[in-house]
């Protein structure tokens, strides 16, 4: 029965590290080899084309058709020189991951043969027959056209001999059907709003840039073991499995020595990343067994996000070369840490100033405080929306579930920033006019750099933490498209900065001086955003109660969390910043609810199958062995002698029966609940029904399967156990 399990465990156990093909050159030579970056543009494009393209990129301006033809020709030559045979628009639909449709470069030559060609028209815009991408009803089937259009700000690259062109994906009527379009809109909005505010401090600022440095956490599982777990293969997580006796309690995995098979995988992955211009820099073991992290050097947010999506596909590919499967699910294993993707986020000017980094002069520090306080105010005002932006069926296991941080957004500032905010808040207008106090504030602010440099009291329980020169949005899930969080955050901050600018300007018009006007508005924001500031233990029950009192969004049901996208504040904020229209928001929520339902539906089906076709038959067989044994013992011994053995066996038989009967009953109940839910036509209501009536049954079924795992003969247990999945390298 368990032949398969023992075979795969042995296979996994015997596996050795796969040698990596290390390039003979150093990273600085092969870095960006497969990217059409400025160096390649310069080499392959006519000088005039090169200059016009660079100008268009730097100034966010459209490219003329003639120019596009010239760029396409150069790009094609470069791609062919590097082994490409196909080209593809590469976009981020509202599913997980990326979409590509490959076309060969060939065109008819009119003489019965072909020539290799690539026109500006095909580079700039395509009409993918993409009617089956989720669109929330925006695109009716009779008007199934969608357009993909070149995003010149993210360079083309070659992946698997295909020239990939990063594009946005929109409907015939111009609504976004992807993540990139609203992300680019949000980045434009924060650029405009941020620049206007940054000019209070430096008239020459032309742009404010949003930066993102993501930290990708993941698990690795041996391929043979993975293939013997239908739940992992079909849902990305284990739907059953009793905790291993040893898991992370010794804390011996975090930053520990990297196993050689894994190290080979990491090296291989890094080389691939570097060839594709992804600045992978940091790698280490994470807290849970077989959990790891990769982090690059931070980049402009749109590019960083493209790189993260590219990385996720690269990881899957490279893992297979090393006989691993990579798990990007937020909670592949119960009882041990889940995986996130901390989004380190900051704003900076085109002159190289990081706006969340304290400066050297009081003026710099006023700018620092201005931006930090506005970011905090935006997160406070839109905490429900930001939670929605990171919520999904999979991330739900990481946030708001048992053994997970609560589903509440709060900001950790650390004690030093907290005391600066405190001091600013409590200085009155009169004091501000008093020179002595003014100096004290000036001095206080100018001390920030020294203070924050050793600001090491990192709070790991906070979903949104200030870490010296940036904020870390830690609630983002490991499988997520960062754009979801980044577009909401940047849009919210842009809107807040616009509001701030208006208010400060009004004060200036009324005759206040700049410093006074800024400090006055800063103080108002500090007061308004008190609720979001929490430096305590985010995992504690007291915090849940406290957060509720403070009026923070405490909803834990993912389908209801999505409602925040359609709140009045969200619709208005997205409308004012031009990031998403109401129609887009409504359509995208339809997609979110539908995706939620489908994910739970798949999990429920897989679990039902495992319960009824894998676990119950084995448990029945083991039970009947015990029954046989009991009969034999009865016939062999006197009643008195046999009674103890019989009592023990009977008790095990009874326990097995009880677990089996709950599993069967609950599986029937779950199937019934699905049937009821499936009849609901509203996507929102259907998702809620899945959340309320299907998910709880899954938890009950799992509980009893895991109990059976402890009772049934190890030899018979059909699926690889946690101790095998997590500790075999
Ligand atoms: P941690 O100690 O938080 O685990 P890591 O070194 O793993 O730190 O990751 C930190 C990430 O934050 C890196 O991607 C790094 O480039 C990025 N980062 C550093 N400074 C900034 C910044 N100002 N803005 C955005 N990202 C940043
Ligand atoms: Mg971090």
C-alpha cells in the first residue's frame, strides 16, 4: 500500500546536489546579458532612435510610430543575436503570475519563403485573443478584444529563447485588465503629488520615484515527495499532515548553514537572475525547516515588480533542474511559519534624496517628517483598503487565522520616531513662535540621523514597519503580485500628499510662513493618525481588542475584506488619483471573489478525494487488521489474560471508527455546502458562502485525518508525512 511513499522518500533521501554551470566571466560581465538595456539600445539602435527612446522613457512620453519601427528592428537584431526565435508581449493578468503568447519572427517573403521581421506595430500594440482572462464582466464575449501595449519603462528581455516585451493589458474600452496599468497610474500619481510637496524643500526636484525592495520567501520540497502529494501538486499547500515531532522549535534553521542541494539551486537561480538584470543579492534560510529567502537590491517599483514576477517563474524552472519544487504558497504547512514577501517601500527624488531617510540638516529633517507623517496618515485612512490589497484565499492562512498575525494593519515606528512625533505634536503654536522652543525643535530634528542609525528594535509582529529609511509592508503574501499592494499604497499616499499640499498652500496664502504651515499640518496629521501607530505585540489578543476600539478594520473574512475596495473613501481616492475607476474597481472585485471561490472549491475537492479515497480505505484496512488480531487473541488466551490486550485494541478500533465517521459525515456536509454555494449567482455572496460553510468543514476533516495519521500503522500511511517533506534534502 505505502510502496509509493517509501519509494519517493528513498529517492529524495538519496539525491545529491546537482552541479551548477558557472559562467567563466564575473557577474558584472554577464549581468543583464538577456536585457535590452540602455547599453544594448545604444549598440543596436541608430543614434537618433536611441536618443528619442531614452528621452521618451525618462520623460514618460509616448513613442511615435516611425520611431517604434526603428526600435523594433534593433530589438529584433539583438534578440536574434542572442538566440531568440520568438517574441511575446508579457503581461500580468488578474490571475496569479504572468501571461505570454509566443509568435515567431517569420513573415512571408512573397516568394514562397519567409523573412524574419518585427515591426513597430507589433512591438507597440497587440490584440491578444484573451477572452478567457478574468475580467469581471468588463469585456463581454462579443467584444472579446483586449489590447496589450508596450511599457517602455521596463526593458524587454529574453527568456527561453523568446523576446519578452513587458506590456499593459487593457480592454477595448480602455479599462485595465491587469495589475501593471493601475500600478503605473499610481506611480505617476505619487510622482506628481510627491514632487509638488518635495518642492517646498527643493525647487529643482522634477520627479519623485517610488522604490520597492521585495524579500521573497519560499519553501523547497523534493520533487519525488511533491509528486506523491496530490494536495501540494493541485493546491500548492498540504491539506492534511500531522505536525512533525521536530519542526522549528529549536530555531536551528534560521540563518543556518544552507544544505548543499539548496545552495546549488540558489547559485543557479542567482546566475539566471543576474543574466536577466534582476539584482538578486541576499539569500538565507528562513525560520521554518526548508524555508528560504531571496532579496534583491531595491529598484524603481514598476521594474522591481516585473523582476519579482519574472523571478517567480524562474524559481519554478530552476527548482526543477535541481529536482525540487518551489512552494510560493503563503502557508504550505500547518504549524510552522508561512511565507511572506516583505515589500520594502520608499520614495525618493530624482536628485537622489530618500524621502523617508532622516537628513543632516533641520530642513532635510522637516522634509523627512513631512513624508513620513503623510505616509502614516494615508495608511491610517486606508488601512482597510491596504488589508484588502494583500488579502487572498492563500494569504488568509498567514493573516487572521490561528497561529498567524491578526488581520489588522498597524504601523510600527520604533521608539525614536515615536518620540519625535510626540514632541512635534505637543509643541503649541505659541511655543513655535518662541525662539527657544523653536531651537529645541530644530535641534531635536537635526539629531534624528544619529538616533535612527542604531534603531535596531525591529518589531517582527508589525504588518507595516518603519525601518530607518523605508517602510516595510510585511503583510504581502509570498505568492502575490506586489503591484496589488503597491498600487493601493502609492495611490493612497499620492492622494494624501495632494490633500496636504492644498492645506499647506491655503496657510501660505493666509500669510503663514512655510515652516509654520508645514509643522501645523504635520501636527494635525499626527493627531489624526494615532490609531494606526502601534509598537506593541501585534500577535496578542489585547491588540485585537484595542484595534477594534481604535476603529481599525478588523474584518477577518477575506470575501468581506474585499468590500474595502468599494467603500466610499476608496472609490473617491482611486477616482481623484485616476488610478482605478468605479467600473474597474467593481469588475476587479468580481474577479477577486471568483478567484477566492475557485481556490477554496479546488481545495475542498482535493481534500474530499484524499479523505475518501486515500485515508478512509487505509484506516479501514488497518482497523480490520486490529479486529482480526482481536479475534485471534480471544481464541488463544483465557478471557482473563486477554482482557487487557482486548481493551487496548478495542479502544484504538473505536478511536479509528470515530475519526472515520466524522470524516465521512463532514465530507458529505462539505459537498452539500458546495452545492448550495454553487447555486448562488452573486460572486460576493458565493465567496462568503464558501468562506462560512466550506472552509470550516475542511478544518474539521483535516483535524480528524491528522489524528488518524497518529493511529494508523506507519507502513500503511499513503502520503509522505511532514517529517519527510520538511527534513529530507
Ligand atoms: P531584512 O533585514 O529586512 O530582512 P533584507 O536585506 O532581507 O532585510 O531586505 C531588505 C530589502 O529592502 C532589500 O531588498 C533592500 O534593497 C531593500 N531596501 C533597502 N533600502 C530601501 C529603500 N530605501 N527603499 C526600498 N527598499 C529598500
Ligand atoms: Mg525585512
